[in-house]
C-alpha cells in the first residue's frame, strides 16, 4: 500500500481533477486521505480496486 497524489490518480484513471472530485462527492470514488495542512493523497489499493470494479461492471454488461 502506498499513497498516490492527485496527478498520479489522474494519470492512473484517465480522469480529470473536477470529475474525480465529483465522483467523490457522489460517493463512488475513494475519498482522499489528509496528509497535512494542504496536502491529500489516495490509498493506491483503493484506487486500484475502484478500477477493477469498473472492469468487472464492463465485463458483466458485455
């Protein structure tokens, strides 16, 4: 397990900053972890699990 910063989350998911925060607000994307006064990150395992869930949904639909 490691912490990913926003840029890496964006690169990994292919999603933009605004859309990531929209998904968080909708409760469908992992919440960031506060790292300091002005820094947040995401648990890499949670982001990877979210991606795998999307793949599973695709495979069930098709």
